[in-house]
């Protein structure tokens, strides 16, 4: 298949559970060899997208197209996509070798080919010493590698990952992120990866699709969605701590609201939302004042929560700064990195 034919296309994909719209006209294009991340909170529809691609859910309307071929009416086993589930889905009575080989046995692949492909996958994932163990004798990270191995032996056109690292601790998640990135480079196949973890999304994704309530809020590179969020939801979902959002108005070239006053170069507007990231603000200056509610130590950075008499913002502290709880402090915001939203969209 030539590179100009996308590995996957979703065209106005809509899926309902009774009267509930789970997916609302989802459009997506994943080129050959790409890594696309579906990011969003629990219940936003991201796993449902994967299940629709895999054929585990049938859409009410719209199309799933794999390498130029509409697959809506094909059974899951005929779509040539491989899925790695959140809970590993390993057979406890089988060895690692048997678990990895299982999809090939179901396809009646010759034994010699099964043995070769299982050993290749095990070598790629560094689990060769585990091939004769049962899942109960494996760690969480090892089980995840086995689940990935079972997917890659199929040599599918597309690989689907449904929150594969959510059951691992922080150290293992970091290790497995690197493993998955390395594996993607070696396989050269399109990956669609679901997560609610922004670190996974920003470090793994070439393209990020942010979902909310069954709809796409924004699609773009990691830099696009972080630096130029299309909506207040995207702005606050990405970033730790999240972006500060303040309601106000624009009058005579200034944003006015919640005790904050900033110059802006947009026309007057009676109702807008202004956003700025905590790391692009500091104590001192004349943009606003508020009362210190909390000082938060996150290790490499320290932040102060400032009550503006209603809304609360978060400001990064400079080394040596130690404001007291209850103290009134001034703050300022970098002018070149403020974001303005009107009617829920970026302006």
C-alpha cells in the first residue's frame, strides 16, 4: 500500500447507545506509520472510537476505512487491526508463549511460522526468558509486554492501544512509554493510542485528538494543542497545573475582570475568557492582586494559589520566594502568551 493512502480514515463516525450519542460525527485521518493519540477524560468516547475501528461496536452512521477499504460490515477478525487492552486480557492457564501464539493459532498459521514470529516478538520486547511462565508469575510491566507481543505477531495494518499503561506505577509507565515509542519506530505501522494522561499524549503522539462528550475539541500536533488551545477545555485539560481561566470583558483595548487588568490587541467584547499558564506568570507587577491561599511544592517547581475574591489562579514562584498564607500579593502575566476565548472558542 502506498504512503499516500491513509492507514485509517473515520468519516462522520456516529455511535449511539439508545438515546445517548457516544460519538458525534468523528472525522480522523491517520497516515501510514503515524502515531495518533486520542486524549480526553473518562467517558469522552475515546475508547469507543477504538472499539468502532476494531469492529467491537457498530456505528449508527459514518464510515471506518482501513487503507482505502470501507470495513463497516466486516467482522473484527477480518479487519486486520490489532488491539492492546487496558487489562492485558491474558489467558491465565496459558504460558507467555501460548498467549502470544494464540491469535496465530486461531488463523491456522503453520507451526513453524508461529514459532518464528513468537520468538521474533519476544526478542523485540526483551521477554525471551519469560516464554514458559504463566501470567501470574509476571509483573505488571511484563504482562503488558506480553499483551503487546500478542498484538504485533499478527503483523496487522493498524495497532490500537486502549490505555495500556494505566495499571502501572509511575516508573513503569515511563519505561513502557519509551518501549512503545521504540516499538513504533521499528514496526513502522500506524498506531492509534487512547489515554487520559497528558504526559503520555505529549511524549508519544505525533498528532493529538482531544475529545470531550463524544466530540472532537481539537486536533493538532502536541505543540498546537498545548501552545494554541482551541477551547478553554483543551487549555485546562493540558498542563500541570492547568491553565488559569478568568472571565471578563474587553474595553478600550484592555481585559477587565476578576481584579485583573491587562492590555490586549482585540476589539471590545462584553464577555470573554482570558487564559494564561501558571509558568508564564509571577509575583510582583501591576496586573492584579490577590490573597495567598496555598503554597504548593511540586519538587522542581513551587506554585502559589492566589484568591482574587472569587476565582483562584496559580502562579509559579521564583527561587527564594515564600509568601505567607493570607498575605495579599501583586502578580503579573507575560503579555505574549495570553489566550482569549469567546463563545467557547479561541479568538
